[in-house]
C-alpha cells in the first residue's frame, strides 16, 4: 500500500476516498483469500476515521451521522467487507453512548480517539448460548456467539449474555477483546463479505465488572436508546448502496473498454447497443431512487440524534419508516443490479480473475442479515393500518 498522507490535510470523506483507492488495488485478491485484512484495518487506524463519530471534546472528529455514513458508503464502493467492519465501529460506539452512563462512554470515547481502538461485535441478541452468572460485584459470561463481525484484531468488544436468573434478560457489556477467557475463532468462510471476520467467539468464565455493563438507560429503554437498531439498519443501507455504485462503475469501465457488441445490433461499440443502454438506464434510475431515500434517512437520523432524550416515540417511528424504506430499496435495487451486470459486460466478464461475482456474493450475504420481507411487512402495517414499527434489535 502507498503511504497514507497526514490526516490533518484531508477531510474525512477525502480520507475515505484515498483509503478506497488503496483498498481497490488488492480487493480481488483479498476476496479470494478471505481472513483478516490486517494491513487495511491498520490503515483505517492511521487515518483517524475510527474516531470520526466521536465528539471533538473527547478527541474525535465530531462528524454527524450523515458524514460518518457517507464514508462507509465510499469504502463500500470498493470493499464492502471493510466498509462493514468500519461502519460497525461507529455502531458499537453508538451502542455505549445510547445504553450506558456518561461516566462509562466518555472515557471509552477518549481512549478510542487517543489509541485508535477498533471495536468489534459479539452482541447478536438472537444467539442466546452465552449465559450469565452473578457474583458479589461482578458477572461471568460463558458460552458461544456467532456472527461476531470485526471482533478479530479489535481492542474492545460489545458482548451480550442471557441472565437466566432474571427471566432471560439480555445483558450487554463493553469489555476488552483480549480479556482472559475470550477466544475469537477463525471460522468465517462464507461466500461473501469474506473479510468481515464474522465468525464465532467463545466465552469461558469471562469476568465482567459492573462498571462494564450497559444498564443505564440500557437497551431499547427510551426512544433515544431505540436509535441503535435504526443506525444499524441505515449502516447496512449505505453499504448496499455503495457496493451497488461500485458494481455499476466497474461494469461501466468494462463495457467501455472490453465488451463487444452483439452481431445483430449493427453497431460498432457495445456502448451503442440499444439493449445495453436500456440496462444501464434501468440501473441508473434504480440507484437514483436509493440515493435519495438513503440520504433523506441519514438527514433525519441527524435530527433525531440531536434531540437526544427529547426524542419522542412518534419521531423515532417516523425515522424507522424512512430507514426501512431506504433499506428495502437498497436491497432490491442492489441485488438486481449486481446479478444483471453481466448482461452489460458479456461472457468474458465471467473470467474468475475478475471476480465480478463478488458484488452479488457480498450483497446477497449481507442482505440476509435480517429478512427484508419483515421490513416490508412493517412498512405495510404502517401504509395500511397506520401501525408504528415496534422497536427491537432489528427494527
């Protein structure tokens, strides 16, 4: 990789674009290899972008959600795996901010900004195999967690466990990734998002201090705390959009430089083929709609975040609907575009060395994070019955 310029001379979006240029050089090879993109994660550390969403008074760059998610989208254009774990960095920071007390999250923010900490995910509320035991002034987590994106090569983890003595209550904690008893397994070998390290983690009698538990106000306790799942959903929408934009641009370059017109088209260049132009027109129209929905939702998230504890349940519900619509559109348009890009590039574009299929594989893998049918169902409940979405870890 080329040397990264001094962060102070570039805006956050410019930093993300510069990183994207570097990541693009090795994206095909790394997609094939899988595993942990250590050099690229270290480049993100050096860029200062891990502290982008942290307020300036705690050493961060103080970016809005619109600005932060725009950098996620920029990285996703060339590498959706890195965009995923980078976006999760800011989701994990939002988690401690929304669920914890100021005396908890403020020092964590300061240390993250000062030490370029990476935060990983071991929350996955649907995986209840990790359980809690309570002792005098501390708890103990034991069990296994799946889909622990970004946990490898992280300094901190957001982890959850079920307290069976409290009726199955979910407890969430922020703990060092290297704590005794935590094992992060190298067992992520899926068809897409191959460098997100979304494998499993094992907790063997891991000590968790009371000061590390996010109990006040706790998860999904207030309209403001209920922004956490909406940030996650909008993060995914930005990844989907950026990935689709990247797929379109790579297909465009190939069509212009390599594709051959079909003999019956009676044109000299593929760029003049009426059916090729028709497909590109459909791709562009679809993406324009997604762009507007995603950017509108991000602006509304900025407004909701500024209101903090003054945010009402109705305002939170309207934001959920806006983000839900954006995610549905990003999913549908993206999957269509990434599966049809070969119709505008031709048979030679299927050569294994190009790995154009990675766009569809990555998007298909990530869009299965939660079923889009249930997001559409929520939108239908609102459109027909005016029933607001019920806050959960996925809505």
